[in-house]
C-alpha cells in the first residue's frame, strides 16, 4: 500500500532529475560548440532551438508507446543517461576526425531532446489513473521547470569550473542511470521483464562509471588530437577554456580553441600594440589596459620608468590568477601582474567603463577578436564613446583590430567605427608569424595631435624600432572596396563580418 501511494512522488522526483539532466546536456552541447566552433550566441541559439524542436518530436512519438509503460520509461531513462552522458566524449573525440562535425553535434542534441521529450507524456500516461488530471499536469510541469532552473544556475557557477564540459555530462549521465537503476528495483513487480531491465540498468551504470573514471585521460587524448602539442595546463573558468601547450620549447595559449599567443613571437604583437602609443603620448604616468589578462602588454608598459600606475581590466579572474601564479607564465610576463604599480580589476570592461572615474594618459585595448556578440560589443561605437570620458585631449589609445589580410572588412569596420567617434585615427599593421599580418589602430581625441612625434623610447626591444610610418602602409590586398558599416550595439555587424571572413579559412 505504501509503495502504491509513494509511486507518484518517486516518479515526479524522476521528472525533476530528468529535467535537470536534460538541460545540462543542452548546455554542455552549447558550451562545447562555443569552445570548438566559436560564436557562442549563434551556437547556443541553434542548439536551444534544435533541442526544443526535438522535444516536441519526442512528445509526439510518445503516443505510440502503449504497452509496458514502466519498462519503456526506464529504457528511455537509461538511453538518455548513456547518450547524454557520453555526448561530450564522442564529440571531443570526433571533432578532428569528422568532416561534417556540426551534423554529429546536432544529431546528438536532437536524439537527447527527443528522448527527453518522450518522458513527460509517458509519465503522465502512467500516472493518469493515480492522480487527478489537474494535479498531474501542474505537478509534472512544476517539477520539470524547477529542475531546469537548478541546472541553469549550477552549470556556469559550479559544474563547468569544477568538472569541465566532459565531466559534467558524464556525471549527470550517471545520475540519469542511477534513477533507472532505482526504478528498476523499486518498480520490479510492475515490470514486464524485471530481470532484464535490472541487468541493463546495472550494465549501463558500470559502463558510464568506467568512462567517468577515465574521463581525464579521454580529455587529454582528445585535446592532444585537437592541439597537436604537449598540453601542460588546462582549466575551464566561468568564461572560457584555457589550454597551454608546449612545442619544441615554445608555449602556446589557447582560449576556447583560439590561439592567443605563441611565446616564440608574441613580443612582435605586444611591442607593436604598446610602444607606439607609449612613445608618442605626452604623459604616461597613468595607464589603462583593457583585456590583456596574460600580463604581456603590461610587461611592455612597465619598461618605461615614468609609469606610476597601471590599471588592468579583464573579465576572467581565472585568467589573471593563472598569469600571476604560474611560474612558467610569470617568467614570460616578467611578473608584471604582481608589480605593485599594477591594479587588476576582474569586471566586464563594457560595464566598468561606464562607471569608471578619472583620466588616463594611455589606453591599451587588447580584447580577443570579435568572434561573438559578447566580444563584439567591445568594438562598438557605444563602447568607444564611453572611453571618451576617461580621456584627456592628450590621451593616446591603441587597439588590436584583427587581421587586415584575412579579414579586411572586419579590420576596416573597427577602424571606421573608431573614426565615427574620434576624429584622429591611424591604422597600422605588422607581421606576426603565428598569426600572419595583424592590425591595430591608434587614436586620440585631439585632432591636432600627430602620430609622428617621438617623445621617449626604451632600449633593447626585440622587434619594434620606433619607425612608426613603416607600419602605416597598406597594400591593396589588405583593403576592401565594399561599403563598410559602423559597428553599433544594435546591429553588431562586425561579428557577422568576422564570422563570414574567418569562416572561409
């Protein structure tokens, strides 16, 4: 009698767990797609749409399941656990091996969503004679939505930083299967084939537990296939996947699968980013750096003895902590982030700039490329207008602006956007072997200020020779005849340019 009365409660708890796990698999697919394919907004949008559509398909197909409902309910639970739990493992391993990777990705999303969509109609069919219809519908959907809420909160705050993408999907796959194991024993008398269901449940639990135990080795193997070098550090923060590799004594930093620097030639990029502005500015005592959480731009700034204060604003505390504490990386940035003159602020630069006080003599803007809308907003005219309040008429600002060779529309879009706010701009570029031709923009509020006056210099730079004019000539293949739009917050045209141009490479 007690079991019969408790049956709806246990099945509703199963709904809660199913909803939590189902949304976790959806978020895992979105995060993994963002890591591997870029453009997080587009990837999450497509995956959410595919997942919801597939749940509708699953709900429709559930009406054809009319026999042995308890057996089928547990079977579906086990399949969700196996497919959803192993999805990230399979996708990581197949990324470099399969030509049409996105088809495989969306197939897993569709299959998982379809199975999850079957469960609620099936459960309601099981409980229709045990619970009043009004209570049944409200309870099932209440547990479903509460589970989804908990998943959405835990995923970015706890799960990804602690378990990573692969560990998270496997962990929740095990939870799904544990539900199946429990129900296979609890509902033993209601099952058509109880022994076979129990064997399948325990077998699935053992398989997924073994994969979870070796998940670190699987991730190491898949990332070695992806990056092709010896991985010496990897970590998932709230915002990105950080991977550091080594190849023949040189080190490469990847953020979400995108190369950020190679120690064999990063000095070319950072010297050209920093020293033109530092050498031409009237004063350099107070410097602001946006991005640049690796401390390499700050390293170049601190070479000038006149610098009294550097404020670095970088969103990812995990990134700046790594470059403050890792002995290898501290050696490359020469301990710049630990210098007493340097203040590190871990906030969104777009938000921080709106409320910041004071004026800065030099600004160095070293954001990642605008591969998604979160980054694209940092290249809009709205952001540059915000910077005007932090500048004097003598402030010099330098910005990295992607490659004028591989992405000329993107490059000149950034330049034109800056020019729509500031009257005095100049585009320049240099060659960085790991990236090819790379572009920058130097600008000021003062239209009278010229980019020719050399006020100071430091010795022993490895690349930049202070002959700035040599960097300002652009051959025809780095220009574009197309009409370029201004990158505004409400259109984010730059992200579309960027996706179009880099997607061809």
